[in-house]
C-alpha cells in the first residue's frame, strides 16, 4: 500500500469488542463500540503480515501513470510501466532500469525509503487513534440476514473534539459514511466531505475549501487480508503566500500477488529490473 493510500485509509476506525458473534448481534452494539472494534482490528490484525506485488493506476491533477509496486519489510519499491496511457519507450525503460539499479546499490537511498515508510506508518496510526473522539456515529443501515454482513454508519464532527495538531483540524469539519463488514469487523469503504472551510493559523498558513471530498474502498483479497483497492481525493485551497493548492488524485490498486514476507529492498529491485528488461524486449 502506498503512503498516500495509508494516510487516507487512516481516515477512519480503533479498539474494542472481543469475541466472534453474528453480524446481526454486532449491529446491536453502540455505533461507537463498533467503530472502536473495527479500528482495533485495522491496527492489530491477528493474521500474519503479508506483502504484495500489485499494479497501481494513479492520476494526480490529470496526469496519469501506471506503476508496478512491490512491498518489502522496509517499504515499497516501484517501476513506471506507462505514462498518460502510453507504454514507456526505449529511453524511458532504460531510465527506469538505471533508477531501480541505483536504489538496489545505495544503502542510503534504501535507508531513506525505510525511514519514510516508518514515519508514514506512525502518522497513520496516530491519526486512526483520534477517530473515536473526532466523530459522532450513528447507524444508517444494518444486516437484513445472517449472510448480509455489511453495516452502514454515518458520522458528523464531534463538537467536543480538541484537535491536537494542525492536520487534525480537518476532522472537525468532516462528515460522511462508513461501510463495515460486521462479521470480521473490518473497514469496507469510507467517504467524506468538508462541511466548511478549514483555516490553518486563522488562514495565515492557508486553507482548504468547503466541499472537498475523499473516498476509500477496501477488499478482502485473501482470507483475513484486507487491502485498499481504490482511493479518490478532490480538494482545493490556498497555501502560504497565496499559492493555490489542488489535490485531485485517484488510485486503483489491482492484480495483487503475494510475495515473501522477508523480501528486502534489494530483492524487490532485482524483480523489478527483470520486469523492465522483459518489457524492453517486447
């Protein structure tokens, strides 16, 4: 999963209900308790850690690209497959090969990637833990049978929430909905919208405009293994010195294949270089 994808996923769920009861019974828990249980499972899954190779289709402010991503114990490494819908030409494939080769021989670059991975994970976890206090939840739908495990909740800002950071202020103006797989207590999808403009340092450090939206979809791609499959962010605002900021981003994660849990950054580089060489011969 990419850092962006982790940060957006961090948008919603924390600790709590033990035991395996039916989905209908779970739906009778308070909305707050159900959310706590889901977040606990997202942060403390009991299944072994699994790493994946997958294809990432990404669009940022209208610029499209496709990458092959391999997760390792130190972070993710990728190779560019196509840009603006077109496969790489010979020169671009050579550049990718050189870039990947450089990473595989540079302990310093690998250290920076690992440090970035660690910081992203810490930020994500800290963000998740704020969710129970940041929002007020209520049921909007619940399972109609023992085989229907999806539960819908809506959320609104909690007026009592005290944002501990500048970034957390966004939560005080966010509302939306969450779909939960209640039997496993896992997050299926979440979407939200800014109800009001968000100002940082009373607008001196910038703002985000009212109406900005985000959406994250997740799926169980193997028994007990849930991953982000889609993400979309659409927000606008102003940064320091009146610079206009635009965050229009879409991601699609597909074609998941499991890789070794002990895969290193150097191992991933070798696999990606092989893929680059194969593509260059086509």
